[in-house]
C-alpha cells in the first residue's frame, strides 16, 4: 500500500484515464477532516443540522444556482459527510435525462432537489422531478473547481 507523508493511504477510486470534466452523472462524497461530526447529529433516525451543517446545505445548494453546467439530482447530509448525485452538462443543447435514483442508506433522510426529504429504510427509489434536470438560474459567474 502506498504512503503519503509517511502514512498509509487508500489508492484513488477514480477511474484511470477518465476526464472528470466530461458530461455525465457523478456520485460525490465530501468528508469532514478526521470524520468529525461538524454537520449535525442523528436522533431517532432524524438528521438535525448544526449551524455549520446549515451553512454547508445553503452553500451546497448555491453551487447549482451559480454553475449552469451542474444539476443536482439528490443529496444527503450526514453528521460527518455529504453524499450527492450530480449531473454535469457542459453543452447547453445536450441534456442528460434523469431516471429514478436508488439510494442505499441506513434509515437516513435523503433530500430531493426541491428540498423535500424522504425517509429511507435500506433501499429507497426517489422519483425524478421530470425527464430532464431542472435548469438552475442563469449566472454569468464561471465555475471554480
């Protein structure tokens, strides 16, 4: 196993030779440093966002308002990480359609694009809002990766 700064680390799960700026659907996970529960806590199967978690949610959703090429299919914020499925569409006249999305979770709440939550019990199929992702508001701000 490879080391970085004299510590063992997991090899990248990224597909070799894939250009991640290509159009398509991507499953994203963002994890807090040291897996610290900054985003909130789960009580009785309900995720309660902390103040920091509320900021994360607001800024996450704002990303899709200012980046015309990104579409949010679904996301879930957990105490120490965020999972999301996003569609990247760099060409205005080619839209990647959305189908029902199945999410594997452990009794969590999953948020749809419209902000509604769906309680999951193992496997949940989230219906799409339409056959195409909804276009976020137009913005002249370029994306910054």
